[in-house]
């Protein structure tokens, strides 16, 4: 059979439990009173009877769970016979029968009608305690998570600091390398500039020297040409006679005539002026040509090449009357004049 009042669910209204049965308590009270009456009767009987050895049973007055057995009916009173006065004898030592100490019977706690407000307060306290424990546990978990997050954040910050330091160091090294590279580049530019200036100066000096040599050679050639034209007569001016090269004038004329005889130029002659090509010829003592150096270009590459070919074909060059040669011989050839003489 289902209970009349089901237990209250958590958070629901409190239901008063049924009142327990009083039958066990009544039976226990009856047993205790019966025992007391028995001991009272035994005491009265012992005082009315002559002192004789008697036996008594000691009852244990402990509370029994079950009801004690029903007391036996008291024995019938003994018939008292007249007896002779007893002889004086030693009085027997009476055994003192200790009266059992009655122990207080524990009364069962009275079942009070439940107080709904107290039960509700108790339940609220329990719920509050559980909630506090749950909150404390959540707080511990949150604190643990907070510590873990703090440690993780600390590790990440440390890692970021290391990466930042490495990046800054790398940046400084890169800047230093760029500065060194820039300094090297600037030094290289400066050195290149100095080299260019030096080369320009050297080139200018060489050019000036070359122009001076060309001018000197041209002066000699012009003087030789004038001597050839005048045949050594006094028609030339004093300045020209002083600047004329020493030696046989016919020697230079013979060299020029041989080269011109081998000159074959078929190009145009319609340009303005009369372009002139000047060469320096180095020869061996036998008259064989050793090398040919272009001192001045005519500005017409085809004519310059024709002159060089003619010089090469003219080897060996003519000698002087005494059989000797000049190791270095200048030679100048004007394009239109050469073509005119050739025609």
C-alpha cells in the first residue's frame, strides 16, 4: 500500500509524516511497574517472617525491548507452628542484599508535530550551504583558471618580448649592414669619381701630349713638303727653314711617292675641305715596316683604311742615298690632293 503522505520533493511543500505507534512504550511502562510491585511485595514478606536463610533473585532492571513475562502468583502463606525457643546460637551473618538501583527509564522522545517553518528554514540552510559550497568550488575553479590564464599570458608576453628583442636586434643589424653598404657604396662612388677624375686628367694629359706630338709631326711634314716643293731653294721663309727636319728631303719624298703609288681609294671626294690623314711609321734598319700608328684621322674611314693598306704594301720603304733609314718616319696624306695626283 502506498504511503498516505508521499515525501516532499526538493523545493516542494513539506508534508507532515505519520505519528509513530505508542504501543511499545505502553508495554514497557507496564513491565517496569510490575517489577516494582514484585519487589515491594517481597520486601514486606521478608520483614514478617523469622530471620531465615532466604534466597532472592536479583532482577536486572534494564529496559527490555520486549514486554517482560507475566509475574507468577505469590505462594500461599506458610502455616506458622509454635516452636521451642531456639538455643542461643551465633547469629548468622546476614547477607546484605543490595537493593537494585532503579535506573531511570529513558523516555522515548516525544514526537512533536513538525514545524513547517523550521523545516523550511533547515532546508533553506542546507540549500544555502550547498550553494555556498558550490560557489566556493566554482570560485576555486575560476581562481585556478585565472592563474592558468595569467601564467599563459605571462609566457606569451615573455615570448613576444623575446620576438620583439630579436626583431629589434635584426633591424639594428640590418640598419648597420645598410649603413655599411651605403658607406661602401659612397666610398666606391668617391673612389670611382676620383678614378674618373684621374683618368680624365690622364686622358687630357695624353690628349694634350698627343696633340703636341701631332702638331710637331705635322710641322715636320709641312716643312718637309715645303722643302720638297721648293727643292731646297731659298724660296722658303726663315721660320720654315728652321722648323724643317734635318736629313735628305728627297728621302721623305721617295717614301711618300711610293705609298701614294699603292694608294687605291674609290670613295667620294665631294666633302668640304681636304681631309688629311697623318701616320707615324716605325721601320727596321732594312726598311721593313715595323708598325703603323694613326696620328690623325681624315674623318673618312674608307680613306684611312686605304692609306693604311698602301703603307703596308709599300714595305720595304725606300732608303737614303747612304743606305740608311730613319727609324721613325711621319707621313701625311690629303684625300683630294692624293686623288688629283693619282689621276
